[in-house]
C-alpha cells in the first residue's frame, strides 16, 4: 500500500481509466459473441484508446477541450452507425458503451474511487445481465410504470410539501410524520410485491409466505389459508408458509421502527423479536421436513397492489385515529390502558397503530411503548391463527395456528410477567 501511495496521483488515475475501459471492452466483446452476429463498432482496444483520449483531453484542455473532442467522436460514431444501418445493423449499444468509456477519463480525475467502481459495475451489469433484463421486460405488467410513478409522486412531491406542524393540538403527530410513515410502509410492501411478482414468481408456497409477510402477514395468511382447500389434505408446506409470513412481520415491524428513527425502541425490541423470529423459522423448518409429500402448488400473487392511493389514505387516516385514541387512553389509564388498547388493535391493522405510537409523545415510559408493540403483534398472531383454522378447515394448518397462538402467549408473558 505504501508503494502504491508513492506513485503520482495522475498516473494512478490514468491507469484506473484504462483498466476500467479494458474491462468494459472485454464485456462488450463477450456480449457481441453471445449475440452471434456483428454489432458493428467497438473492440477492447478501441474502447481503451477512447478512454485514453478522453483522459488526455480533459487533463490538458479541461471541459472545453473534452467536449470538443467528444463532439468529434460523436460525429465519427454517428457516421459509422449510419454505415451499419445499410447492412441491417441497428443496435446502438456498442456506440453508447463507447461514449461511456470516453467519460472514464474525467471520472478517474474528478470522482472518488467508489463512484468510478460503481459506474463500471453498472455498465457491466447492463451488458452481462441482458437475458435477465429482457425476461424482466417481457414480464413487466401493463400499468406497472404508472404504479411506480405513484410512489415517486407520494415520496418526491407530496412529502416535501407537507408541514412539520402538529395536525391539531390534541393530535400528537405532524402531517409530515403521517405521510412519511405511509411512504416507508408502502416502500417495504412494494419491495415484497416486486420480489414475488418479478424475481421469484415460481418460488412456491414458502416464497409466498415470505414475500407476503413483507406486504401484510394477515393478508398473506388469509390467501394461504384459502389456498389450503385446493391442496392435498396431507400437504405439509401450507402451515410453514403461514408461519413464515409471521416471521417476516416481525422483521418488517423492526425495520419500520428503526427506519423511522426510533432507535432506542428498536434496540429494545431487537432481543424479543430475534427470539420470536428464530423460533418461528425453526418451527417452519421442522414442519416443512416432516414426512409427507411436498407441495407442487404454484404461489399465489400478492393479495393486492400495495401502492394504491386509497390504501395510502386509509393508512394515514388510521394513523391519526390511533394517535388520537392512544392519547386519550394513556391520559386516563396509563400504561395498563395502553397495553389493553394494543391487544384490541392487534385484531385490526397494527402498522398504523405501532407507528403512531412511536411518533407521538405520550406520558408513558419507553418500555411501556415497546410492550404495547409486542402485545399488538401478539394479538395479531391470534387473529391469524383464527383465520388459518377458520378459512382452511384443514388439519394440516392446526400446528401453525397453535404456534401463532403460542407466540401470542409468549409476547404477553414477556410484557406482563415482570409486572
């Protein structure tokens, strides 16, 4: 390392630009070979020399000289592309990669090493992952871009415009807190939706449980329990899939608490949540490896798209309602009333309650708030156990339902035993 540091910085930048261009040239050559047809312009040597030209132009003449040289290179590439069009070749990719290689010189001189590496990695991925990208494009659903635009609108336009003042004197949360919670919950749910829909579309029931738990463990349990009626009576994966959805619920809740900045509460929840997740995963593994046929059933799609404005507005409304209700209960009944409210709320949607609980300022201790989160998640498991038994009406989901009830009992004991 000391010998490397003794070299002139200009030499290091020059070598970095040439090495990156050489690697891009190798990958472009491999891409052309896999296409089994000529793609016109671009060899490893050509890309390396173009990177060297860009480096020298920028170093000696600054941006003016670099852009002048880039214009000449662009003209040259345009003429070559026009010539290739006459032979039936229409791919612009080699020419775009050549222009990106020309930019390596200024990047090596100005950008930090991590950005240079990231730049090269992204270009390599775009070349090497071409079959996967094409398959992804072929499966891209109609209207998915509009859905993504909705999320960007919610996060990039609506959120910055909201005031950071309290909604009302008697509501202990701000407009910004409410919508930020909506964005975080929607983002995690959207990630689960994308994983199941595009990356693991044939992952089976277990993947349905895992990705569905990121979206909503209650909704995933309902979907899986209904699906159980269509599966063989001795199928062994429906129960583990239901249990895995609950394991993901704990991870989602912890991530929400941490991302929203409540680090003290997150670390207090880390130990009990870790134990519950570990035991739940072990139970799912044990159930999945019991004697019996494996499920060949295809996975269910997510129980609905997570980025609908109506869903977001309902979440925001519940957030405010639970914040107001929590204020009244805590003022009158203290931590005991808070835990009772948490148990009742567990039979509804717990995410807005948990986030409103952490966002507000209440006259209870931090441990009481953490206890309320555990109680709400526990009673929500009791609700899922009832859904599993009532909707599936199969004996093979009874062990999973009993386990969910056991986690509810464990959560209550953890909170109330010291008291």
